[in-house]
C-alpha cells in the first residue's frame, strides 16, 4: 500500500445531479486515490476542511469503461469514489457552496 499524505487522498469533488441532492443529507462525494482506505479518507476530509466531523465513509471501486476507436478496443482508467457523511453538528464543506 502506498504511503499517502492527506492532501494526496482526495483528488476532486464529484459534481453530478445525484451528488448535489445528497448534499442536503450532509453527504459529499469525492474521487479519491485508488489505494486510499476509509480511515485515510476520513482523516483527509477532517484535515482539509476545517470544522468538519466525518460520521461515515462509503467507497466504491469503479472499473474503466470499454471504449473503441476503429478496430482498437481499450478501457478508460479505473477510479475510486467515496461518499462522506458528516455529523449533524458539523459545518458544511465550502467547496460545494454556490454550485
């Protein structure tokens, strides 16, 4: 397993219609490093966003999609997605404000 620092764990927020509706339940969706564990994701969110307290982390390993260009077949890169649930008394994550 790779030695990941907290700033290497979270790659980008996922901005979709479904992830925006989950924000009402204090659930935030991120693309994370494929080798990151749930505890590393929890620590990264709490360190990167001040005032947040993570209650629960759900992760999903997403395989790459099949793509074709002419006779050549291939796959896109695989990725890992995490849904982070914050406690009720936790502050909201400011990255998603105004979207």
